[in-house]
C-alpha cells in the first residue's frame, strides 16, 4: 500500500515537473529576445552623483527578478543639466553595460520631437 502511494506521488511530481518544463520552453520561445529591448526605462537625473549608480543597479536587479524573464531592457539616463560628476558616472555605466545609454535633456527632447521654442 505504501509503495503504491509513494509511486503515485513520484509519478505526480514527475508529470508536474514535465508540464512546467514544457511551459517554460514554450514561454521562452514565444518571447523573442527582442521583447525586453522593446522596453526602455528612462531615468532623468540632475546632480545625482551620489545616488545614480545605486538607482541604476537597483533597476537592473528588479528587472532580473521581475517579468522580463532574466532580460534587462534598455536604460536611458537623461541628464537634466547636472553640474556635478553625474555625467561622468553615467558615461562610466554606459561603458560597463551595453544596454545603458546616456543623453542630455536637449538631445532627448529633440529625439522626442519637442521644439525648444515652445
């Protein structure tokens, strides 16, 4: 009797594990690698030399743990006119990570189609 019960449990968990594996494989192939890159996280900063790196690393960790399936979306750091070393820190992050980009507020507004004379 106990042998039948143990075999039933093992069979159940084997089937459950197989179903989960198939589901994960389908999810992996259903989501192309470009899906994460369709999302861009914009971080606007000004005089944030003390907090910028921590914020960016926090965003990276949250993306790894969340529904991006281990993929990190592009991160755009927009400098709103910092007069400290925020720009240098942002550029260093860009060098360290291929998915991080840095721009200034003027270039960001031009890219979005905003006119400076509004």
